[in-house]
């Protein structure tokens, strides 16, 4: 979601964002609608892309105490807990690929809350240009 809030900064840098998901098509469409995602979405049901970039699955890291604490605080604020996807051990990541197809940043998440900051992503993009 933090990428969504900084969409203009990515557009200014002529950077395209692609979201990769692993759910069945209808569940992916529902998530896109609920999250108001405006980026292109790639369904990678067999996780070919996922494995190609060295992303991992780990039930222990996906449910790290930091993650549980985040959802507990969210629950206490009345925001509810989101419905979890089919694979709760799925860890994400962020990959930055230049125009020639070279990987410039590969950030596999250490737990389900771990993502590089927008500032880090923008700095990596600025190094390419």
C-alpha cells in the first residue's frame, strides 16, 4: 500500500510497478478491488516467478511475533484482521528490474511485514537513471 501512496513519485521516474499474486483468479480480483490496487497484476499460480527471485515460504517467519503484535494492535483499534490468503506461510518481496532486464534490487521479505521503504526503492531507481 505504501507504493500506492507514492504512485506519482514512481510515475515521475517512469517506473512501472507490477503486483504478483498467487491466489485463484476470483480471489485475486476480490483482493485487487478491496485494496484498490491500480497496478497491473500478474497471477503466478504455480509460483514460477516467485521461485525465480528466491522468495520463500516460512510459517515461523510469516507469523513472527512482530506480525502478531501488528494484527493484535489493529484488532484493538477496531480495524479488524484481514482474511488471510490460502498460503499463510507465503513471504513476499520486492524486485527492481531495469529496462535491459537486469535485477537492480532483490529484497526478499524476512517476515510478512518486512518491505523496503519507499525511500530505498526510489534511491535504487535513481541510481539506474
